C-alpha cells in the first residue's frame, strides 16, 4: 500500500488533500530533505508552504465510509464522547478520556466530525 497523506497549513488555516486537489503536488525540499506540499498559487507560480503538518491516512473508514487520517476527531454515539485518531507505538489508535483502543476495533462506532487543527474545540471538556 502506498502511504497517503494530507497537509494542514498553519499559516493559511487550510487542509490540503493532494490526492484530491489538483493544485497540490508533493516535493522534497533540497535543503532539509523534508517532504512538503507545493501549492499552485493564484498567479500560476508554485510555492512551498513553510509551516504545515502532515497527517497520514490510516487506510480505515468510519461508519459513514469517510477515510480516517491521523489527527481526526470522531464522535461515538454510544459513549457520547469525542475522541482523536493518534499514531502510537506503531499503530493507529482512537483515544478518548485517557482511554486508547486500536482504531480498527472501533471504526464501526465512530463518525468523523472534524480534526485537531480546524476543530480543536471538539476535544475541550465542557465545564
């Protein structure tokens, strides 16, 4: 399986999906060796995003068929709680209330409702 990623631009507050967005390509930065998304700017020029966060696809889908990426926030109707997709000890996990389970064990119960960069408020504890 070829790894699939998305990239969040901290500067622009935008999530890029290179597999879906024809204005985004991946490149290797010659100076740092980092893999980075290149974005097709409005003027037809290409520019590298300086501040971005890469998130890998898990290869799994939620109960609605939406693909899970690292950093996604899910909602569990049964437990009535939000949780987060993380990568820990070589495995993708779903974490909520200091509990962590292998993601593949809970995919049928979880609906993706956001991600940690665009919707961090979903993980805040109600007071």
